[in-house]
C-alpha cells in the first residue's frame, strides 16, 4: 500500500471511530447520569424506603412549560418537609386552555445536582405522556422519598433543601388517539337508503 492510500485509510478510520464515539456519547452519558445521579437525574423504585431517619429535609417544587406549550402548569404546594426515607406525595396541576386536545411529556431535574442520586421516585406523571382535552384540568401525583444513604455521601450530606422541577413539552398525540379522532370525524353512514 502506498503512503497516500495508507493516509486515506487512517483518516477514514479516525472518522469512523469519531462517529461511533459521538453516536455512543448520549446513551453512555444518560446511563452514567442514571447510575450516579449526576446532573440531577433521579432514581426510581417500586417500593418505599424501609429506613426512615429522624433528620428532616425540605423538598421544593418548581414548574415550567416549554415556550411552545400552551398548558398552564404549576405545583399544588411549593414545599414540604419530611423525614429522610419517609414517602412523600405531591401534586402538580395542568390545564389545557385551548379548544383542541394536546399531548405533553414532562422532563425533570433535581437541584442541587449532588442530591439527584438520592431522590427516588416511586410513581410519577413524568413516566408517561399526558393528553388533556380542551379545557381539561388534571392533578398529577408524584410519590417519592430521599434515600437515607444521602447522609453518608461526602457532598450530599450537607444538602438541607432539594428542588424538584418539571418542564412540560408538547408532543404529538398518540397514534391510537389520532386514529380515534379520525374515526369520529368520518361522516355517519346513510341509513335512509331506498329499498326496492
């Protein structure tokens, strides 16, 4: 192989390697954040904590909507104080003030970031997409606890207040929902046909 071909092959190899690394970067980063809580990513559990400490912690609730999302969205309470390990329940309220159904999906974050790996959701409206009919208002729950291991963490043990924030984004209506709407919009069959 002559030097030009070798250079071309090496350059192509570098490009393919860089492309593969770029493609893997987002899933790898998401996995890293989910495992470590880095960036405020929370944990999930199907059961409550079996340990409750005497130490309390404040949980604040925040809300926002994407610029293009017409819903009104707010927490039903601004903060709660509970024991570390105790199961908490909070509600957020969303209203669709428009004249058509809108689907939404919530993203979330926890601050300070070092607390993310210890904030554990048992159930959350953010796990599924939400569809609100025109003028509909719903209250959506989130069930959570703060993992008692937070008191052993080098940085997180100094956290006294955690803020849980959600942002709602508009998404496409689910396929099944669109199909039902299209079916309802079809004209009814003519039942007054002449029979000879």
